[in-house]
């Protein structure tokens, strides 16, 4: 007979499975996108008994201050006459993301494996499409199909490199990095995930991969250098060579993108920075502007999504937001913290933050036990019991 705990565990797994599955497979099934947010919120609601807030006076003060500023932002937005639906949307995003840092899911291994396997299947789909268009030498049929359903874009770079830039790709690079961190062995899944990321072809993904590789290579070199002083000099030489090779590549890519996407980003930066720098222009504020490349009329997702949040709430609330999300990640362990910094780095330039992508990324980073030791000296506050406990994490 199923206990109450078993029912909660199974319901949590089902909600996670639907949310993650809908995220990855909104391409090619666009209607699945409507399931992502509600089922992710169901999963989070079922995790309330597992909420653990760090017992740290400074952190709790910052958290309380963030809540106060969010209340102020919400009331101010209502006074400014901003649409209640927009206020609610962004208020939910800005509060649920920090809240997700407190989830300590004790039954997460199966959810992790499900996430990685679904990511692998999504990679296989991208590889399959990429292989077909390379074989046929023509991407137009797939591009027209993707355009007609609003699923993204499919094309060639330099006439033969496939780019399958469709919805639901952003978590592939997260899956690859987490799979590498949780298991150092080379597996078919890792290879497929890497190929999926490369076929997706987003420049931000490549930046994230390079940052991840640099981090892992640097960590490995430091360990070797402690054993042998000559390794230190070899490592420095390798780094110099790598920089000499990669810097020209990045310069060429920036120049290549300057006429289009980078120009759009510069325009967006000008639009979003034209705001009250301290408290913003209002939570969920409507952006109306006409630039050389684009016309803005109330959209909610942009390449520079972080700056759009700045325009809404200003620097004070934004810095408090980062404080209340980064500190729990720091307490969770070095690997998790650096991994999250890499995510923030690549998502800043693309609309992969301040949405479900960030929530899922945080939940994964906090709960995958194989990512290394955590600070076992941190006491936490449990919402349901109201008791302070000491716990050593595996």
C-alpha cells in the first residue's frame, strides 16, 4: 500500500518528467510548451517539505530586504498602471528563482537520469535533422516547416555546417556539463549530448563549452602541478597557446555577428539602460521603441533579458536578486557555484535566463549529489517544521 510519502514522491517525479519533457520536446511539438510552467510549479509546490533556507544572519537579512523591495516593486507597478498579468508574471519569476535555490530533493537521482536521457533524445533529434540537411544539401524545407510553426530556425553556416536552432535547446549545454561533472567517464550519452550542442550551434553554447573545458582543464592542471613543478610550466605554455588560437577565433566571430545580432544587442542595451537606474521603470513595464533593426512593442523576451529586468526593477533589486541566489549556490559547493557562474555567463547574452531554464538549472545544480561535497557546517531552516537542523550532504 502506498504511503503519503510515496504518493508525494511519485507525483513529484511525474510533474518533473512532464515539465522537463515538455521543455525539450516543444520542438517539434509546439503545444507542449504550455505544460512546462504549470507542471514545474507543481513540482516546486510538492517540494515545499524539502525547503531548506541557510541559517545565516547576513543572508536572511538580504533575503528579507529582497522581499521588501519586491513588494515595493509590485505596489509601484500597480500604481504606474502596468498590466496585472505582466506584474504577476515577472513577480513570480523573480521570486520563484531564489525559492528554487532552497529545494533539497532527497529523491533526485532518478529525476537527474530522466533529465539527462531526455536531453540525449533531444540531441538525437537535432543530429538526425542536421544529418538529413547535410545529406540533401538543402535546409529550406526544414526551415520553412520550423518557421510556419514558430519553432525556431534551421540553416547552414558556411554552406555545410548545420545549425538547428530550435526551441528547447538551451538545457542541452546544461545537461552536457552536468553529465561530465557527475561522471568523468566518456559515454555514448556524453558524446550525443556534445554533438547535440554543436548541431544546435548557438554561439553562447560554444562559449559555455569553452568556459567549462577551461575550468576542468585548469582544475586538472592545478592538481598535477602540486605533484610536479614542471607541470606548472607546461600548463602555462598550453594556456598561452590556447589563448593565441582562441582569441583570433572569437574576434572573427564577433566581427561576423557585428552586423546583425550584436547590433541588435547594442540597440537593446541602449533601450533598456534608458531607465531609472535605482528602482527601474516598473515591474513588467512595457517597452516601446523603434530602432534601426527592430521595433519593440510590449515583448517580454529579449537577447539581453537581464537588462530588461534591470529596466523593470533597477540595480538595487537586481543586485539583491543575485545575492539571494548566488549565496545558497556558494554554500552548496564549489563545483555547483562555478557551474552556475558559467550558466549566468552564457545566458546573459541570450534569452535563457529569468525563465524556466534558470529554475530548472538551479534545481539540477543544487540537487545532483555527484557534483561534490557541500559545506556541511551550514545550518538551515526548514519551512514546514520551523526547526533548525544540521545536515551533512552527500
